[in-house]
C-alpha cells in the first residue's frame, strides 16, 4: 500500500479502511465526502492495496462480494477521473459470478452531486461500454446515469438487451425513444424476450395510444426477419408482428400489400415460424399482384417443411381456380413439390397437377415426373409425359451374424503374497480399490504371514507411510467396506492407533447392503476378531483355487484337515463362503475324506459334501411392478445365516446404509463369490441396474447381466426391459453390443424386447427415433431376423386404435419392419397392421402399413 504523506492523511485512510472492513457503504460514503482533496488522493492510492489485503485474509475460493458496496462507495467518492471511476466500479473482484445487482445506485448518485455534467456524461458512456451479458451487473446504475444526463446512449448491444430485461416498456421512460428502435438490431434481444409476455402486449398498447409509431414497430419486425436468425431468436418478433397487424380487414390488407414484397423475400429461407407468418399474410388479399403470387409459390413449394408446403399447395390450387391465366406459371412452382420427401405431399401435388386446365404450360411438370414415387409418377406421366422412376430395388440383406467367438480364458489367480512388506504396500495404497481377487490375496497373506512371523508383519506395518488407512473410521456408525475391517485388523495387530471400544458392533446387519457384499464384510471382520482374540487360524478355508472363484473340493477337505490338526476352527463366514464356492460336481474321494472329519466345521462340510453341495435356488423375475423387474430367489433354509441371506430375494432398498458404491467397486466380484450360482449373482446385479436412462444413470449396463445368465433365461423379461431402456441412451454402445451378442448366441428375448419397446413407446418413456435408430443398427449388423421378431411383437401394441393419435415415427418403424421382414422371409398377417392399412387416405403412416401388410399377406 502506498505510504501516506502526512499523519493526518494516514489517520483518514485508516478510518476509511476500518469502515470498509465493517462493510458499511453508507458510513464509507459519509466519511469520504467529508475528506479534503489531499486525503481523498491518499484514499484513492490506498484502495487497490486494501482490496489485496482483504482477499489475502480469505480462502482462495471465497470472494469479497460482501465488501464490494463499501469498496465501490470509497472509490466512487475518492477517485477523480471518470475513466478511473468506471474502471474501479467494474473491477472483477466486485462483480464475481455469484454477485447480484449492487443496489447502490442512489448512494453513488448522491456522491456525484457535485460533479459537472460533462464528467457524468463521460462516466455514463464508459460504464455503458463496459456492460456485459448475460447478467448485466451494473445495469441499474448505467440506466440511471443515461436518464439523468440525457445523452445519446452509446451503440452497445448489451445495453439494449439489459434494458429490455429490466422490465416492460414504459411511456415515461426517457430512454424509450433512443433504445426502442435498437431492439430490432441488437443481437440477443430476441433470445431475451422469446418467452416474455409483457413486451408483446405493451408495445401495441403504447402504439395505440400514440406514444410510439406502430409503423416503426412493423418496419422493425420485418427488417429483423430479413436479417435472418434462429427460430428461437425470432419468436418474439413473430408474436409482436401478429399483434401489431390491424383487425380492420381493409386496413389489414393495406398493410399486407405494403409489405408484400418483403414477405415474398422471406419465404425461401426464413425459419419456419417466420415463413409461416409471411405465407399466411400473403394468402389473405383476394387480388395480390401476379408477380408476388408466383414468386411466393416458387419460394415456398421447394421447402422441406411439409406443413408449409401443404399450405402453399392449397394457395396454388385456389389461385389456379380463381385466376386460370396463372396456371402455366404456377405449374413451374408446383413441379418443385414433386421432389418433396413426403409421399403425402407428392400425392397432393399430383392431384392438383392433374386438375390444371388444358393448354397450360406444363413442361416443368414433365421434367419433374422422374422425381415422383413410381406409382405417382405413372399417374403424372399419363397426363404430362416424362420418364417414370424405377421402383427402388430391394436391398440385399447384410451378412448374417457369425457365432460368437469362444470367450477368452480367465487370467490366472495372482501368486500368493509371500513377504510382509509386499502385504503392507498393497494395503497402504488405494485400499478402496481392492477388489476381486486382491482382497482374497490380501486376506490369505495376512493370515499366513502373521501366523508364520508376527514380529516381521508388525514391523512392516509400522514402516508403511500411511499405517491408518481411514482417518475418519472412528466416526462412522457402521464400517461398510472390506478395507475398513482390514485397517482395524492392522491397528489391532500393531497397536499403531486405538480402535473404538465398540468396534465389534460396527459390523452392519445383513440388511445394510447386498448380501454378497455383506458376506465380504463378515469375512474381513473375522480377521480383526481373530487378531483381537489371539486366535488366527493357520489358513483361510475359502481362498479360491480357480480363476472362476471355485474351490476344489479336495483342497477344501485338505484345509479342513489342517485346521482340525491345529485345533482351530474356521470363521463362520469363511466356512459358508467356502461352501458357496464348491462346484456342483464333487468327486467321491473328497466326500469319503470329509466323512472322517470330527471337528464342528468338518462335520458341517461333510454333510453338505455328501448331499452334493448347497442346494441350487430357483431364480425368476416377477411381472413388472411399477415398471421395474423384481428378481425372486426361492430356496429352502440351510441353517447357515449368510448363505440363507444370499439365497433370499434382493430387497428394493438395503436399509439406510445401502449405496451404489457397493456395486460399483465390488459387484464385478459377486459372480466369483457365487461361482456355482451365477443366477443368484445376476439377481443382485439386476437390483443395481439403472432405473432411468441417461449418461449419468447409476448402475451397470445390461451386458453385465447377460454375462451371468442367458438372455432368454430366467431374466428374459428384465433383460428385455433394460435393453429397451439402454438402447435409447445417448451413449448406447454397450446396449448395442449386448443385443448383437445375444443375437449371435441365439438367446436374445426378441419377442419380449418388442413388447417392452411397444409399452415404453406408448407411455412415452423412450424416444421413438432413438429406439428405431438402435434397431436399424442391429439389423444392418446382421441381426435382422431378431429385429423383425421384436418389431412384430411391438406393432400390435403401438398401432393406434380408432380415434387414437399414432405414436410419433410409427411410419419409420413400419418401414424398418418391412425391410427386416423381407430380409427374414417373414410371412403371416398382423391384425393391427391390417386395420391400420385399411384406413382411408394416403398419409405416410397408412401407406407404409399397406406395404407391410401386403408383404406379410403374400403367398410364400
């Protein structure tokens, strides 16, 4: 901060600085107003340094918005030049993205009471040119200065946009004469006012009172249309133009004739709403000049919008009827409609063409006949001549899908951890990422190495950089992550940090998450309990022997023998996990060896081995409830609590402690925890599938479900429902791959998929264009037979009943249905399609229904 030249000046500045720190702009203004010139100069020099000082006292992410009014008042009073004041008031620190309007306009104007008019005018211009959208911070002050000084506002678009955003136009607003004409020129005004209701109502009212000139407003709207722009930016001006047109028919016709040339110029390229307005106005006068009529028809009949072209065709038909001398010139415009992509538009254009009077010049129509669909071209050629387009050849089907390649072999299990430092380094890293098979590897190594040399393991734990893996562990009611329990085991082993007295009660109940995840937690918690009780077993029973997660029965029995010889018992979760990992086929030798076991765990194992392992639950899906598939697991009680919890139907909500992370980090391991029961693992995966589409939906892709269970297996309805939802997502690559994978394997539930697509289309839960594009991709990739089966199941649901509006893009679905039916050689009528095809008319929908119905009804 620059030093003050006198003690008096320093005292003055310290007083101002203290008032700024109190955030009292009124007191700051009074204090600065009472200062002499030298003291004000001292304050002006000191202000920038004080801004830095205030910022330094706050966190980097904190602004100084609450100090801004006091700083602004100090600078407005102390700084001398208009340029310096404008720069000060618009400093970035005082106008952060979170700042609102400063509401200090009255205070600042009082501070400038003694300034001369030239200084205020200069400040008004400078502040105006510094105004920026979209928030227009400082607008209130700018408008007040412009009104007070009466200067011509600078040519600055943000000023105009800010002005219109500040409220409806007022008759006594001194800025109205200067700024109103600019709303038709300034960029951003239309977007600002596109949904505004007060401006389009107020302006015609003011024009009716003579406050503003209605012709000026009309001229402005037309000029704005001619400049072009997006439809959203022009919406306000279209509405305003409509309200400005007089209601009296004679006056209205005079206005239309006055602007007819401009309306004609708008038709070829203006956005749809503007072109629709212009066309509607041009169609009103009974005797518009011929040159305008012909040019207007020529400009509108080549456009892509079906609604505009149909309106133009109606006008052309009326014109030819009332002014037959224009038939030849109208025919040239009509020829452009022959090229329209809509069959309905083409058909109507042909009907009108066939009614043209004899003797009219129809050469343009003859040249345009090849642009028509083949059946329409034949009708037109019979009257006008010309070549008829060949019917489009049927596309050859793409190559059929190849059988899927054999899956890659699973990577082998990682080698056992043999050194204490290797164990501790693994645990001191990103422990929350530990998943299959790292957790198995760590738990196995922890037990073995602590039993072999506990002193070395303790020393290794104390050497790691972060011996406490979770600093807030003590604050949490339940420990929901495997690595939290491994942390506790490490604490208990080393004494590096105490554990809560109630640590054994931190194990969550079974409802606190997906049971496979809770099974993980129980196994890790058993390690901590064994360390605390000094009863670590010599080995873990459930460590898998296969990459699939299976446990070899012979190895299982051998481990039980080792435990029995050591006088040790496995933990209950360890034993139950081991039983869940046994394969369905158990050799008799393992059964005979197990029968000789006498320990409690050995007797339990021997009984289940003799019975061929744990029972296989029946897994199914309930009919959709509230639009969501509910998995059901049906199994009798085993007497093993964790096994029974795993074999129970997944609950909708796993208590207040359930969250997506359990699935996100550990869901991929559930099939390795339950390798003999993949359908059970699939039931828990299904519970975590996203319930809403979208890129940020929580849950997994449907491909994770079909990796565990066939698509047409017990989860067929769920697979079909999820696939229909995920195919319409913006990033649908995983769903596309899942569809093709099942089609290649032969287990795609195509009929169920079609039913779900039909239901979701009728309820509006999926976008028709998205699902049709997804089915097109699948058909073009070779799954056309399956796509046809899905469409055939969807059509009875989505075809409209009498009096119903059809689902959007249903004609596109029928087109794809015809293509895939042809490629598949499908036959057999669909009653709903037959009824749709029997309707009168020639709309695209009815025409495509007739084509599909004709193909399906044709003899083989």
